[in-house]
C-alpha cells in the first residue's frame, strides 16, 4: 500500500501536508483558541457560542458541521456522487453537471463529490440555500471496488491500495464545507491498515487547522472481512477507531436491523451517518433501511447510487427528506 509522502520520523506525514499559515494550536472546549489571521499566525481571541446552555468555544469546523444538520430535525441527508474516482463512468452518471444540478434541486443538506467534480460544478453551489459541497480527499483500490472496474482491470493482483489525493486546505480553497476520507478495516496486510490510520490522523489534524469538519467513512472493505460488511461488532470497532483518531462524523454501513445498529452508534462518541450501498430495484428497501437506521439513533444518511441512479432523482430525494426530516 502506497501513501504519498515519506514517513521519516515522528513529524512525518502520511501524505504531502501543506504548510499552513497561522500555526496556532486549536483547542476544543473552555479556554481554547482559534487560529489567528492567516497572514500573521497570531492567536485570535476565544469565540463563545452563545445560546441555550453553557457558552463554549467553537471553531470553523464546528460552525460548518452545525450547518450540515437540519436545525429542526437535527439530521442530515447527504447525496454521494464520488464514485467516478474509483469506478469511472456508470449509467446515469455520464453528464456530471446535469447529475449534480438535479441532485441540488432535490434539496439534500450536502453533496459528496471529488475535487475535480467540484471544480467543474462550483457555480451550481454558488447561491444561498445550496447544499454544502463535501470533498472526497482520498482514493482506494481494493476488493470492494474491483467488481465495478472495467473487466480488464478486475484483478486482485494490484492488492489493496490507498492514497490521500487532496489536502484539507486545497479542499477548502475549492469551496468544500466538509471533507471525507476512508478508514478501511480488515486489510490482508497490517501495514496497509497502519498507513490508513496515520493518514486519517493527519487529515484530522490538518482539517482542524483550516476549520473544516472531517467525515470518516469507516467500512469493512479489507480482504479479510469483505464478506462481513454488515458485521455489527466490526462496524462498532471501525466507527470507534475513526472517532478516536479525530473524525467529527462517522459514515458507516447499516447492520440490517435497529437493535444491532444501536450498538454501533452507542459505542461511537460522534454523530453516525449510514451509507447506502448498491442500487435497489425499488425505493422500499432504501426507505426501510433509512427508518431502521434513524430508529437506532443515526443522524442521517449518505446515499449515492440510490439517488443519482434512480429513475426519478427528485422523487427519491423528496421521499428521503420526508423520512429523515419529517417533511
């Protein structure tokens, strides 16, 4: 498994982290500071979040994260359109601007896309009320993605690969309001898992510095557990590790029933969103899984193929908003 950047010594980064202006430590909770002006590096005065309850210190990541969740329901509906970076063009994904524009009309709180797609569609997000752009900052090549590749590339010979391809600073410069990365559990090679852990920890640190929340997609896509992608014990492990390493939100698989999913959520100290998986032939299984996840305590969903590959994208968005927010 290759990770960009030399890993030499305790200060090394598992990817090419940018030199960030204003190297002020960010502390969470009472007595914390925010990074000062980018040009000076001087600490700014602490900022209090006022409202009901005790005042506390917030930073840019917390502000952006708060905007991602609906004020009334406290939940988020996020559409994912980042599959092209690992699988190439798929049916109903060919016209990128058309797909993103239609998803925006569907009214999700956020849309997960790649850096390149955000560059091509930034103008579609540039108005009040638009969904938050969420940028995928990494790339994978493993047993989960092999079946979706062109036939000549469907080989396990290349092993399990992971790369960080976009820094948090670059994502924010493109217009991102949040970033997403993977934590993949069950690698055949323990060194590959260790490198993924280092990359996640570094992304979390740099995301805090630039004030952008990190959503970690904690999944069971390693070669040793690829047949157990909904295992509640393993999902609970992956989700907890992601949170411990600094993720602000965890995206993970639905276990299949509310009772076992509740164990995953109860063991994770940050909000949990559920992913959608393969496209369903009808909306009913998607709606049932959504209701089950919400009943277990999930704070929303991140659905891809069941949104952008749907026959009627606007209709499925309306259905999902109704379930998630009670509209």
